[in-house]
C-alpha cells in the first residue's frame, strides 16, 4: 500500500469514526427522551440499535488492524491508528450506557415519574455535547477543543451529586418511591459514566497530539 493510499484509508477511517460518533450521540438523546416521556417504543429502539453500533465498532477495529498489518505505520500515523482503536471502544461503551438508561425506562414502564426530570436530562445534554466535541476534536486534531470539552465533565459530576441528594431525600421521606428512585439513580449513574468516557476520548486526542497519555478524568 502506497503512502497516498494509506492516508486515503486513514481519512476513510476518520469518516467512519465521525459516523459512529453521530450514532452514539443519537442513542444518548433517544435514551433520555424515552426516560423523560416513559416512551417504551423509543426505549426499545435504543436497545435494538445497539447491535448496529457494536457492528460498526468491530468494522472500525478490523480496518485499524488491516492498516497496521499492511502498512506498519510509524510515529504519528501509528498513534492515530492506536488512538482510533481506543476511541471506538469508548464510543461503544457510551452506547452501552445509553442502553442502560433505556432499560431503566423499560423497568419503570408506564408508571408516573416520582418527580419531574430536570437534572438527568441536563446532565445528558452536556454529556452528549461532550461526545460531539470529543469526536470532532479527534478527527480535526484540535487539542484546545478537547481540553475545553474535558472541563465540562465537572458540570456533569456536580449535577449527578445533586441527583443523588434529591432522590435520596425523596426516598427517605416516602418509601413507596424507593423502587423507582433507585432506577433513576441507575440512569443518573449511566449519564455520569458517559461523561467519563467522553473525557477518555479527549485524553486519546491529547495522546495523538503529544504522544503522552494524560489522566485528566479526576
């Protein structure tokens, strides 16, 4: 494979990463919308679509292995392929957390929510934006954008602490709300983990830019 062909394949790979990122963003949005509205059909769609994201993950991994086997890339090219392998793993795990949120909806069923959802959707909005920014930063190698995105995780963590406090207080006052309250805590935890994985995406971009693996998810 010539160098021109290699870089063409690498560009194609970045397009696939962007496409997977868009699918994962959509999964987050649909999962949280399903929870807000207790929409069982939308929740099942999120669960069913996870297989497509898993398949895309495997295809991108195979493309990465193909590039390494045929071209034996060095230096920054090798870092990009290696970082891509890590990026798609985190994207696939983010999609798994979206499925966890959808399954919370399916467990709650059509019962009324014990409280209006405000903080969990806001957490999800920030986390979804983090994923979008992280993928764009990775594809364009924009280190500054990645650093700004990583800083957003503090907002997600702060909201998650508020979710824990509010739901714990609600359950302590009314034991009939414990079962659903625990499920909503699971949903909040899943969104918090999405923020953590988005931070990982940014860290892999920094690795790509510098060759150093930085642990920024504190």
